C-alpha cells in the first residue's frame, strides 16, 4: 500500500548503521539507483530489510575493537629510534615486517619509546598501492 510503512522497513539511520555507512551514502545510493527505498506517510525514505540483506551480501570487514578509525594495526617491538631536531624516526618490527614512522620528538618522549619497547604502528592510509608478486 503506497505511503504505508511496514515493520520490515528501516529508517535511513537504522539501515546506515546496519551497513556501516553514513545516511548521506544511503541517500546517494538511492539517487543513483543502487538502493531501493520506499517513502512513508511523511515522505521519509524507508529501506526494506530485503535491501539491507542484499547489500550485506559482501565480506565482513574486520573489527578493530578500538574507537580509533584506523583499521591497520601492526603490534610489535621498537627496534630503533632516531631523533633529530623536533622529529624522530621510529622503526617497529611487527612480525616479519618493519614499519617506520616519522613522528615528533615530543611523541617519542610522551610514549616512552625506545629500543625493545612494545608498541603498535597504526596506519590510516588514504592511498595504498598494491603490486602483484611475480609468478
């Protein structure tokens, strides 16, 4: 029935939370035809549960368990700290990887970083390049 909101429809906020995206993203998807919505009697968008299920048919992102938005965490041990002026290079051995971070001297002091200290390199990258390994 047009204009009638059934219990199986979600508000944009509820659907956004279920999809782990913003309400604005759902509005864009609706305008672009990537999401089918209905309208209630007040002309508010509603998202059928079937649409949430359809969009959820994707691999689950890993959870960080933290309030920090960066998902890439590399726990390890500080192998070196090179301080020069107000900046420092901190090298962390994280499993088979070495991660080098350029941070402030103040951050080194505040965190108490030094060789042998356990620390986690957290990476928030807006650009990640991928290279295919040779066959």
